[in-house]
C-alpha cells in the first residue's frame, strides 16, 4: 500500500446517509477508507475493486 489520499468528501448533513463510490477510475486492488469526525478517525474499512 502506498498510503496516498485519493479523494476527500465533506459531508455537511447529520444522521444516516450514503456515499456512492464510482470505481471506474480506480485500478484493481484493495483500498482503505476512513470516516473522520472533528479530525478524529471514527472507523476504517477496506474496499476491494475488481475489474
């Protein structure tokens, strides 16, 4: 893993929601994504991109 940030999305709403990831521009592999609130990492998960 290279550890580069490839995208940041600001969410200005409270409550439940969804974020769609369009992986057409991503190369095949495993990506990590994190939820950050007030500069604190709340959760980190992995996403697999297969083509």
